[in-house]
């Protein structure tokens, strides 16, 4: 029985590259890489401390495992329920035991989070807050696509990933500092930015027959413009009130997003959305914040 289980676990893998495809670290079928959400973790690290510690590295590994498994879970059930063409579909078609492999990594992810949480209880003063944030992030990541909840098909679907990304940021921040006004300000900016990215996701889904459309394209367009306007007004207000040039500089990128978004046809959004340095995303703003935060800590 043990030998059969080991064969079922090994059969879908057979190479490191395949593991990268399962966890969407290496994207296929024009899918976005699962490494993107980790940017918020490194962003928080850059704003709270200048060097990596052992607990920081373990935290990154645990979150990488959770995020990668959630993408694997999403692709698996998107194929199973919607017949979407993705890497899990390819492996199932070739006769691999993907289901056993998936549930093995689900168990590993949950156990890793549990062990890390137990370590936090013993060694970290903000353990309760950190465990709450980590557990909430894990639940949102897994129930986003995992039946029977499958939040992505419900009304709250478009807000799940923005909330999860914000929680990841706050968890990474709380690992090294108490959550203060600066952390809350940045978390709100991330929530707005990630909500805008989810609008792009909805516009892309509206063009695919196997995706359930939760927001009509014209509604998504209006919502995107509102998100970008609010983001721009928020950052310029922060720049004026707090007298910090980086927020004033950040405002420029919100207006770049707004201009590019209003002029980009729906049909070209999927291509531009997959390019991390596209003006449609203008992630340069967060890079500037991270560099500014890192330098100020040295």
C-alpha cells in the first residue's frame, strides 16, 4: 500500500520542472506565475528590516508552499469543473495521478503552517496576531477554488485575492514590527491596487467561454476607473499630509495606470496583464517604496 502511494506521488512529478508547472512557479498556458503574491511579503520585509533572518526565510517558504498549492488547487478544479486547458489537464490526459499528488501537498501545506504556528507561539511576542493572519490567508487561498465553498464562483469572489494579498503583507510586517499607521496605510494601498488587478482579471475572464463572469465588462471598466482614481487621490493626499516625496512620486504611477487603462481595448488586456512591467500595472511605484524603506533602515 505504501509502495503504491509513493508511486502515485512520484508519477506526476518525474522532474523539477514539472513541479514548477504544477505550482505555477513556471507558468504555462499564458497563466500568471504564483510568485507574484510573494512580492508583497518581500515588500513588507523591505519596509521593516534590512536583512533576512531564519524566521523570515521559514515564513517565505511556508507562504510559498501555501500560495503554490492554492494555484495548483485552482488549476485542478478549473479543469475538473470548467474543462479549462491548463497543466493539470495535460497531466490528467496523460494518465498521471494528479489528485493524490494535489492532496499530498495540501496536507503538507497545512502541516507546515501548523508547525510554523507552534514555533511562533513559543518564540514570537505577536504570535496570536501572526497565526490569525497566516490562518486567514491559508483559508482564503484554499477556499477560493476548493469545492464546496469555491469562493471564486460566488459574489465575494473578486475580493478574495485582494484581501489575501493584504493579509500576506500584514503578516510579513507583523513578523518584524508591530502593525502601525504606516503598515495600515500601505495595506490599504495594496488592497486598492490588488482590487484593480482583479478588475483586469474579470475583464479577461469575460472574454473566455469557460469562465464564469461575475462582473460585466462595462461595470468592470467603471470599477477600474474608480479604483485608480481613489488610489491616486489617496497617495497624493498622503504625500501632502505626511510631507513625504515618495507618495507624491507614487501618484504619477496611479495616473499612468488610469490613462493606459482607459485607452487599452479589452481584447489586449490579457496580454498586457501577463507582463509585470507593463504600464497597465506600473508596479514601479512599489519598487520605489521598497527601495526607500530599505535605504532608510540602513
